[in-house]
């Protein structure tokens, strides 16, 4: 039985739109549908991923944040569980489901992917770090954490994000090619936002 990707896509996007609580205003359908999925496809093309593995990667991208329908903490494991509970009925084999679940779990921070598909999905999940819309999306993440009571002071947030970007590295050569220069520009933007008295060496670790 051939995997029904259209059914998997419809299921994932419907749940992201309907079942993820409104407080998750960053980890929503837009993040997956318009950010992670196209980024994963673009990186896969640059990495020479074949059509069979591309189908599994796209499925993992669609399901990678479905755990937010339950909770933020440990959502990657929940996302993998959801994938395992429904994909068999959509024609995915046990081996394919295992690969999809492994790829989803690789996105948990700190990222430590061991397969090419895992590396690509991790890079796609953080594709935004090197994009021009980084700041707008980052402020949306701040707003989400603020709604959850976890954000704190905005300047401290920018310092935290500066620290994260300076220690982060992409896992694929393709992502380095696409986004290293943009990520450096975003690091410089964060330095400016941190304001007077900010010493980058104090947080660059």
C-alpha cells in the first residue's frame, strides 16, 4: 500500500489549525506550513534526497509540532506518538513510520540529529534564524512565551536570543550556504536591540 501523503498533510494541517491552543501563536500552522515544510523541501533538494526519503521528510515536517495540541514540554515525543498512531492507517509502513518518528524526535533542543533527514528537519525548524523575517517571527515567539508566563523582560530576551544564535550551528552544508550570512546579520541586529551597556562577550559563551 502506497503512503497517502495528501491524507497525512490534511490531517496534520487540520489539527494544527483547529487543535493547537491559541496561546501557541508561534508554533502554529504558519510555522509548519509556510516555514518548516518548504525549508525542508528546499534543503532536501540541495542535499540530494531521493523521492522516497523526501516523502518521509515532508511527513515528519508536517507532524513535528503536533505535540502542541497537548503541551509544549516534550512536544517532540508527543508529535512522534501522534504520527505513529495515525500514519499506519494512511498506508505508511512500520519502517517508514519509525524513520518519521526518529526524524521528529531529532528536533528536540538541544538538537543532536544522527541521520540526514534529521539534520535537514532540524535545520528547517530553525531556518528562520537566517531569514530576513527573523525579528518579526522572534517577537512572535516572545509573545507566545509571554502568554505562557515564561518570557520575562524584552531586553533579557534579546540577550538570550543573541546567545542562542551565536552558539547555534546548522547541521547541513546547504543550510550553512543559505543562511550563515543572514544569521550573522540577525546577530548584529540583536546586539543593537540589547542596547547600551551590552557586552557580547558576557553572553557569547
